[in-house]
C-alpha cells in the first residue's frame, strides 16, 4: 500500500536520526569507560583500549556525520548505521573479550527500529561474524582471558557457538516483533484509507451540492483545486514558505479547496443565479457566504481527527475573499494576517471566476484573466504568489483546457 510505504519511509528517516543519537550517547558512555580504564579502575591493556576507543569513536559518530552533518537521506544509510554498530561491538569484544555478552544485541536492537526483516538479518549476520572473529583475535592478544578457555577449541565450542546461537535466537524474536508490528500497521492503514476515502467523498458531496446550487460554476471546484495544487507545489519547489508548506499541508489544502464556497449553500438561489447586476443588499448577502462557510466547516467537520485539515478548511472557507491590502471580507485582514492557504485559494478562485462563463457575463480571454491577477498583485493578492502563479502560466492554461474538454 502506498500509505503504508509512506509511513515506513518516514519511520526510516526518523529511525536514522534516533540511531545517530543513540550511538552518540553510546560514545559518551564508552568515553567514561575509557577514562575509568585510564585511572586504573579497569585493567584493560592501555594500547588495546586506546585503539578500541579511537575506532569506536569514529564508528559511533559516523551516523551523526551522515545524518546531521552531510544530511544524507538515502536507503543505504540504515545499512551504514547497522554496520557501524556491529563493528563497534566487534572492537569492544576484542578489547573486553567475551565478557560483554549483553552488548552483542546492540546492533540487532538498533536494526529493529527500521521494521525490516532484511535489515534485521543483515544486522544479525555481521554481528555474529564480527563477535566470533573478535573472540578469536582476543584469544591471541593481551586481553583479560577467561580462565576456562585455555585452548582455541574451547573458545569456539564453548564461547563462539553458544553466543552465536543466542544472538540468532534473540534476532528471531526481534524479527517476529517487527513483522507483527508491520502487519498491524498494514491493517491500521486499511482502516485509515477507508476513512479517508469516505471523508473525501463527503467533502466532494458537499462541494458538488453547492456547485449544483450555483448552476453557473460548472467545473469550478475541480479547476480551482488543480490551480491550488499547481501553485502550492511550485512554491515548495522554489523553497518558499518552508516553515508552513509540507507535503501533508498541500494534501490537506487540496482537500480543503473544494469547500471554499460551502457557505453559498445558505445564499438564496434567486441571488446566486441572478443574471443582472446585484443590488447592494444582495451583494451584502453574498458576502455572508464566507463567514457562513467557516461556521458550517466547524459544525460539520469539527469532530474529524485531522485537526489540520479541519482548521485549514475553515480558513479557506472564511478568508478566501480577504485582500492583501486589507479591503477584503469578512474581517478585513491585511497581508500575512491572511492565512497562506486562503491567499493561495484567493488567486485560484478569482482566476477561475473570470476565465469561466457566469450567468451574468461571458468568460474572459485568458490573457485578460492573467492580467487581472497581475494587476491585483500587492492589492488583492500576495505579490509572491502572483509572481509564481504567472510563472506557471503554461501549466495553468493546460489545466484550464483539460478540465473544460
């Protein structure tokens, strides 16, 4: 499932950050162990301990360098992290020999953060090989020996094999836990996907109801949503509003956009479908649809778990007629007081309104429509959004053409 993969990919990115932090902390702890050895609390050979400390420092800090320093975001990072952890355990096993059995599970525990059988298998394999080699090396160098293991044969039979079996057993348990978690996640995502589908259908149902009420709008909700999506993605591509615009934000905005005129459901048909010029009283009633829309969103969608969507739908419905110069309605907000989602919606809404036929006038030529948006820069619309919108003119024209076929 696409959503499931998306969550697992996001977990992998977060796991990389967590692993880097855990390994930094491990380095700090091992620094303490090294200092205790320097002052004589421990009796590990100074040369061996110093070599293990320097090597471990490089291995334990490598994930931090990759994730935070170089900001590498690749699928291979997790394998580098696991390999670093396993090599660290190997060095510790050489320096402290086979008395440090507990730390053998360190790479496997780290691998479990990724919820992947393959990563667990890789971690188990290189850890078993690493600590096995470490015990053989430790047997031949000047490290604290286990008096029971006086022959290499004893090391292999009574040290390496039992520990390899224990590691494998622990790895199997971790892998089963990961598999179970992924299975439960898959079921959860099926439920979430179904709820999301019902939610989208409900949103489109409401929007279509309004569109049918205002018979002059045609494919208004489809086009405006498409324009909103185009503009939002271009803003992200250019690095604008990085503190606000995220993938989730754009997804919610594209779901909120069809609801921008929901307040028109409370406007009498005789006013919505009037072919002549509106009176001042009739226009005042029309203007109420923004405030009514926000109220309807709160009352209808306030119970939804996706609070960001609910809040954004409210802002889009209530504030899409606010103007950059403060002369809009219903609150007369100015410039950045207007929520970004509503500023984006305003451009899409006005462009579609002037480029399509209405009961009271014909559609305007696209050239004139783009000029209206340009002339509104700094007056009706956010100047930065206008600049980007005009730069993607070809894409906007293509959407206009495709949805009007």
